[in-house]
C-alpha cells in the first residue's frame, strides 16, 4: 500500500525503528479505521492497530493491512507492551498530537527507548491527494454547490442568519453529507465585515450583502466554498468592492500551476487588492489546503514558499471587509492539475441579486 510505504520511508529518513501514530485523521488515512480510539505502530516489517473492545470488529474489517491488538487494560499500556516486545530503540511520535502528560508517561515506562519527535510528517504525505480522495472531495464540493442553489430561493428579508445556516446544513445532510465541514458562516449587513461571522439571530434586511461560507464532509473529506449575494440592488460601493474581490480571485486562479510558490498565488490576489487601496481590509491568507481536515497545509499565505504539485487541493478566498458597513468574500475549492488547476466549486460567481 502506497501510504504505508511512505511511512516506512520515514523510518529510514529519521533513523528510527518504530513510529507511533496518535492523530485521528492520520490513523484513518493510513489504516482506513474510522473509530474514535486507536493507536498505530509501525516497525520495519509490520503494522499494528491498537483499539478497545468497542471497535475490534470494525477495525478487523476496515484495517485489513494491520494486526489488530486488544489491550488487556488501557490502550497506552498495550502500546508499551508491544514496543517492549519489538525491542525497538528509537521510536518516532507525532509531536503535535501526543500530549505532554502521555509523553512523560511513555518515557517513564519505556526504559531504554528514545522517543523521537516528528513534526507533521504524515500530514506532508497527505498533501498530495490520490484519486479516491479527490473523488470524495469532488462529491463534497458537489453537495455544497447543490446547497447553494437550494438556499437562493430561501433567502428573503426577515429570515434569520441562523435559519439560513440550518437550512444549508439540513439540505447537505439530505444530499448525503456526513456532516457540515465546519460551523456554517452566514453574516449579513455590517456582520459581513466579520471574516468568521458564524450565523447569528440577526434578521436579513433589504440592501444587505450576505456572506455564506460553508461546506460538506463526504467520506471523511471536506469541501469549502464562500459566496456573497445581495438582497436587493447593491449600491455603487458594494458593487465596486464585489468586482475587485472577484477580479482578485480570478487573477489568483490563473496563477495556479505546478512549480508556483504558494506565496506567489497569495500575492497575485493581494497585490491587486492593495493596488486599489484596500490592502489593509484583506487581513487573512488567500487560502488553505483541504482534505480529512478543513484546514491543512500548505497554505496560500505571504510566508509559505511551498511549491505547488499536482494533487494538492486548496481554497482560493480573497475578501475585503469594511468595518461597520459590509464585507465580500468569494471562495472556490481547486485541485492543482498537471498544467494548471481544476475549479471544483461550480456555483456561479457573478453578483447574484435576490
């Protein structure tokens, strides 16, 4: 299995003879196991999954490339027992997943074993999506597009932001989504200037912009899309800000291809927005990778010099936020292709007036 081979390569790269995986998304990625309690152990020849009684049958079905271990007492003690049995001397662990308390406990119980911190190594393997992952992300994006089309007939003055969010989430579940990808953002009027304005009880009013940022999870994989719509005819300032954001997004999309640095894509949008005087009103990164988690790396940000590769999936989401007035954000999910990018978000981006 390609993913397991990549982990085995880590053993050679870091001169370790064992590797412990404790992050839920990573054990799912490597083993296929979707339960909520597990540890993975890799040595030079075998793969092991430790889980509790609740998940033994599930693990046997989902993680066919792993030896399933049932702990006699607690899962951590079973890990210590297995590592001792293997006779390993240097064991890598995920330094941003294992708590300090558990780390110290392992140190005390694993006499003669050096615990070697590895940072985001499985996540780096996850940067490049394979075809099965891309298929699930595309399905999640399709559900998100369907939800946007559905919600346009639902929005009218007097409807609360929270009601719009609930309708979006309910519709996505009905279309087969596992769950919403994150807390749905619906922000209208002055609240649209809040980049993460999670839906409130505010009622929609005529003359307002509504920023809707939402997504679905399908097969464990996330989608993410933002659209800004107008309730009633926008005024000249609203229309101009929308045009600038859309131009910035299109410019950034045109710059995406393998070998381009993430920071350069961010600059493509940011420079355009800055040139027309709104640079200080675009305070977040242009986008982030998406997969088993809603926020992954690499990211479109000024300091990320990662080179784009085919198979990466990222968002492109410039925005301008005018405090106390309104905001605009337009976001698509894109797949880096061999000669550019494929836009996975199919919803229209011209300004929709309801």
